[in-house]
């Protein structure tokens, strides 16, 4: 069972699974919130079953978990800005929903249970990179809810012996990302000749990983990771938001006159950086996408797939795309 797999990262993971030489039978459980769409999934693929539902629905989760062997848990509210103005959904989905899934997995003896998390649980780091044993210090309602879900998952392993494996990734980019995050928001705005909003001076630093590299890392953890362990899945490319903005302006044929400075976000973390040496040593994890080439391909995808993102920016559902 893969939760949240109608979203950006989860759907990429499911497509990767179904493209394998011996694809598994995959049940996708997704609530289809604003950020999830059936256009991200090929529902006609053999071995794929889609169930629309909420991970907080204990009866539904129990029924599906009784049929599952393993779980990869992507489902989460994930946009920091939304968590600042409306944290309740983040606590409900990310914390309570994860508890419901863990409880059902324990009851039915399902494992491994791969819990997909984020580098944001660590807060901000001025220099160097986080290792997996670094203390958690989340600074937003989103990251606090994710940190809470991480701790619930690890506690379920330590208390009950459930085969839980936690991944923490850096910022993802690639096709089909909902256009509220910086790369798809800036690209789609620029393609429409609209300005882009840059927080503060643009000095916040993020590490970037292509969504397909992240998914290969998650799969390596599912197939070969150790129970009770945390694995970092980084991308190795660090950029300030200003540097990233410059690359996107160039890729879209725009200039700095298209940039509008906006007040900085509350509690805005300055820098994220993951040490992914553990996943490299134990699992052979290696990002395969060169950032410059991956970003260029991502911009081209949005340029060629207006039918996917234009409805989202109007608040409607997109068409299916190849």
C-alpha cells in the first residue's frame, strides 16, 4: 500500500514501481486533496488499484491494511505557508493519520513500513550537514507535525518491534509538482508573463534532489534498509533562493524585472543540508540527475503540459498527461 500516491512524489514512486520488470500489486490510498490528482496516475496499469480515502479513517485503513504486505507512507500536508495559517490539517493528517496507519500495520503484522519524512524536522543549520542522529528542532507547524510523526513511527518500532524505516529527503523538484512550491510556481508564472514572489533577500539555502532520485532512494530503503533506522536522501546541490530564481529566469527567457520582493515568511529557516553518507554506504544510494539538466527538463515539461497545470492554478482538476 502506498499512501498519498496521487501527489507529486508518491505518484512518481508508483510509476517507478509499475515500470519494474516484475511490478508488484500496488494499492494507492489517497484523499485527493487539492494537491492530489488522478491525472498523476495511469489507472489502467495492471496491478494498480486506487482507493480514495482518508488515512485518518480507521475502518478503511484497517480493511486495506489487512490486505497489504508492506507500506510506503507519503501522505502528508506539506506546504509550510499553509501550515502557518492553518495548522490543524497538518496535525490531523501528519500526526493522527500516521498513528492510524501504524496502529493498523501493527495489528495486521505488516512490514516493512517506510515512513517518508523531510529535512525540515531538523530546523536550520548554519554550516555543515545533518546526520541522522542530529536532534530534531522543527520551526514551522508543518515540520513540527512531521517530526511528531517520525517519533511516533520510531516509537512503534522500539516499543512493539514494527519494522519501521524512516527517510528524510531534501527539497524535491521535477514534473507534476503542484504549482504552489517555488520551482513550479515561478516557472508557471513566468511562462504566463506574470511576476514571481521572492521572499526577503532570497538568501535562504535549500538542497535539491530530483523526485526520481528521491523515489529510487525510498525504494532502496524499502528493499534493503534496516528496521528502526533513519536514512537521509539528499541531492547534493545547494542554492540560495536568489540563485535558483536566476536560473529559472534564464530558463524561461525572463529577467529580474519579473521578480517582486515580498516580506519574508514567519520563522523562515535559513539553510537545510543533509549528510546522506549512510544511505550511500549501506544502500548504494546515488542521485542520478545532474541538477542543470534536470531543471531544464522540468521547465520543458511545464512548458509542454499546460493542460496539467493551468487547471490547478484555476482551482480545478487537470487533464491526464503522458
